[in-house]
């Protein structure tokens, strides 16, 4: 019976150089697995592989050396422990995320929650080429948001209340962008320099700085055979409803306009950024 290698690849089984042997890529959202899932993966790697796993550069887990005849059995064993295969090929891939919102003191957003929702909405959707989401919680950019087809970076819309300020100068020292200055007995914010990092809010000892969490979205990043930094085309997105509307519009634009085998960045370069930027602004404004 003929082997449908394309279908196997679509389901996360990548051919190795050894005949009828595969490396199984698993679905890991935001780099997070439960202990029970880890135990399930370990047992499967011991039973069907060579007693080890590979951690990918995108927070994934792969079990190498799966034999063709064991594919259905390993899928069943993994499913019983709450683990499922990932996808390969021209589809929305596993969403990466940092631990912001869970335990990182620098985080402006709950990156894992955003990654989980992106995964729920888009994971596995067939597109002209692969499409990657990455979510990072702040300007430290641990997940390198701009390397993704669509990157989400946590930020804050900030404001300052004079009556609550003691003019201690902590915010000025905390600001890495030199956007805050003390002048003539008051605080001056240069909004052109501000990158929405929220460090002033987190550092202020008197609560004079206030922040509302939001999202900085970048488009068209790649990091592979061709390296392109994603572009931020929009102001800070201040609510999730708008974020999903933007993500919907970006995915749909790619689906409708890219050629088969063409990455998002290449499609945008071929078509020009003007029309896409206009559509993203329309989505931003609702």
C-alpha cells in the first residue's frame, strides 16, 4: 500500500533520512506543557523512539525515530495523555509565547493567554505558505516578535497624574528611551520617544504613573533562508477585540493575495505595503 507522505507531514510526522522513519512534532502552545503531558511524551519517546526528545527553536517538542508501523499507536498513546501532533506544511503553526503575565515582573500582558487564543482561532488553518505567530510580553522581546509573520508584543498606554507625583525622578531614570524628563518642577513626556514599555508605571513609588495594557503588532517577519524584520504599522492596540480583528484581517489578506509557496513577507513586498497597511488601519479602527 502506498504511503501518503504529504498527509503524514501535514499531521506532524516529518520524514527522516532513514527509510520509513519519522520525527513527530508535537503541539505545544506558548512553550507550556503540564507535568502529565511531559510524562506522556517521555513514555512515548521511550516506547516508540530512542528514549529522547528534541526541543525545537520554536518551543516545540519532537520525538525522532518513529517507525511507519508505529504511527497510529503513538498517536493513540499520546492522545490518551492529552498530547496531540502539531502540523507542518502551508498552515498556521504552533504559537510561541514567553511567560509574561504568569511570573515575569516585566510583563505588560498575559502572553500565554493571547497565544492560547491565537492557537484556538487559527492553528492548522491551510494557507498559501506556513504562517507563524509569536507573542512576547514586553519590550525585552524575549520571543523576538518581529521574526514572526504576525508578532504581538505587550505594551502600555501610559498617563501621569501630577497630584500624585513626588518628583523623585525614579521614572526618568527607569526610562530607557529618554522619553521622560523633569523640567521646571514638572514631568515632561516625549510621546514620540515613548515605546510603551511601561517601566515608568512599574518603577513609580507613588503611583503617579498609570498604565493600561495593550498590544504592539508587527507584520511580515521571517527568520530563515531570508531574514526580514516585521513592521509595526499601527498604534498601540488597547483591547483584545481589536487585536483579533487585526489578526483576522491579516490572515485573510494573506489567504486571498499570496501565491502558493509564497511567505507573507514576500507577498507584501510583491504587492506593496500600501494596500495592506490601509486594510490593517481599517481593522484597527473597526
